[in-house]
C-alpha cells in the first residue's frame, strides 16, 4: 500500500510513501480506498469529494505522488513547497544540531 509503484525501489520511493501517509492524514481516508484500481490509477491523485484540502497541500501531495520517480518531488522541492512556507528550515537544522 505505501510502496511506490516503481521497481526496483529507489531512494526517492520513500517520498512516495511519505505522500501516501500525508494523504491519509489530510483526507482521513485510506489511499487504497480512494484508488480502488490500484497502481493503474496512480497517474492522478484521486481526492475524496467531501474533503477540503488547501491548494498548498494538494501541490505537495501531487508532487510526492508522481508515479514516475523522475517527476516526483525531491527533498529540496519538498522543503521549498508552499505547504511548508512558514517553516524556517535553518532553525530546524540548528535545533537538531544542538540536541545531537
């Protein structure tokens, strides 16, 4: 379910898995239930009708849930996404170094 559609798996396959988890957190729906045809309908993310998701969240999910690894968001695109616009990533890094 959380495994990316490509084979063999690659490091960027983890970003697909993060996208599925984020999808389920934001929609409160199972990713599989929203995509009953399985990997054959992964070309477009199917959002539940009754769920209101911000444009920023959709943009991030659409970037993470790209079926082709070369089109999927990488780390730099994830942290630069509008979804995380309020996060000061240099502060996150600084705090992480302090606790290490």
